[in-house]
């Protein structure tokens, strides 16, 4: 079976690699244009492009697929490349561009999407982050037959995965990427002999995982402590939850709610209650959050014991609930 693969980040690269290892003929890869990244802001190829280049697979990087959009020349060239590939199916995973109807219709079997949630919950751009942030007990991967809507197509395969109490977007991403790769291999094998059975998505339980904005990283200490702990896990590794202390932005990588620890009656939101090698205890609306791993501007993430050797934090100081300037 000839496959066109459209994807950009590491989540997609895992699926592309598994398809290749399973013996599918990858005729063409679509991925986002190179973007500036890192402290030097040098152009960097996507994870998918880097993998495809090492395996001598043709790559196209259109800025748009809309023939009537801002870059019609890109869309026209991409359309010719898709038609010339003569693929049976297109697999899409975290690509980042909307597929117009002509692209959906080009492969014989249409376009199959690997989506990191149990649809119809968390349609959209950031399903892993939003599931953790909301306190969901499980997530999963849906293989979907794409249509013109936003993650509205029929479901072809579905697998669930529990969200553990210490799972972050970082850890859950890797589990879902592996699961998605396994499932798309199975889906294509079923598609080859006509065994896929489309199931319409339920009309109940629809929610949308809106794209993560860097401004969301700033913690509001007047929120419940459980909410803050989930946000820290949801925003690890991006954009990383943060707060300001004495005008300096501190990022929080790992924290826990201190069960059974009573909040002092005179404590104010964001107040440092204790700072020790075990962690930094901070007052929230209804409890105490202990932060175990922190990072200052220009530094590396460190466990509390190491962090406090180079950055003094004292009880009575107060982290600001106002949005600080995010670290680069």
C-alpha cells in the first residue's frame, strides 16, 4: 500500500517510523516549513522532515494547501506532488495545516488521522494538555476518517489509556505516540482488505482542546491547589507553568498537593510557607502546593535542593498571581 504521510512534530515522527518499519511504501511526506528555534533562532527542520531525509523519502513543505489562499503556488505544487504520488491513503498526525477537500479526496482511501484523545472529547490542537488540565482519568488515541470538519470524521479504531496521578504532557505524549503508531499500522492493514468499519462520533460529550497560549503558563494562586498541580503537569514540557518572585520569573516543572496539610488562616495566595530540600511550599486558595523542580531565567530545571543553593527563597515571600513575562 502506497502512503502519503502528513505530520510535523515528534508525535507524528513516531507513527511515520512505525509505518516504515511495518513495510508500507511511503511515497511522499508533507510537513511544516522549517521554523526558527532555539536560543540562536536558527531555522530547524521538523522531526518528521529530519526522519524522512535520513530515509531518502521525498518531502514537501507547502505554507498552505488552499488553492485560493495566500500561497496558491505552494498549494498548486503540493497538489501535483500528491497526485503524482498515486497513493492509496494519506496518514495525518499533528500536521498543522487544514486539509482542503481536494486533498481529502486525492488518495483512493481518503485521509486517516491519528488523534490523541477519545473522540469526541478534546477535538482540536492540544488534546493531551487539556485532558490533564481538566483532571480526566483517561485519554487515548482515535484513528479517524477525516472529513472537512475539525476532528469530526467517523472513528475507525479507538484505544484508551489511563492518566496516572503523576502523568505530565511529556510522559503521556510518549505513550500516546507509541500507541498511535501501533494503531495506524493496524488500521492500514485492515484497510488493505476492506475490514475497517467506520463509526460516527457520538453527539454527546463534545469538547474542544484549544491551542496552548504561552500566556496560560502564569499561575493564579487564588485557584484551588488541585487545579494548579494539574496545570503544572499539563504545561510540562510546554509552555511550563511559571510565576514571579521579586520580579524574576520562576518556572515550575513538578509539584504535588500536600494532602492533610492545613493552610494557615492568615496565609495569602502565593505566599511561601516553607522552603527546604524537600520542596517549596506555596499557599493556594484551599491548600498547600509543594514544588519539587524549579528553573530560573537562564538556568536549567533543578530539584528543589539544588535550586535553593543558588536562589534564595524565604517563608513570607510571595509569588505573584499577575502574569509574569514568560521565559524564552
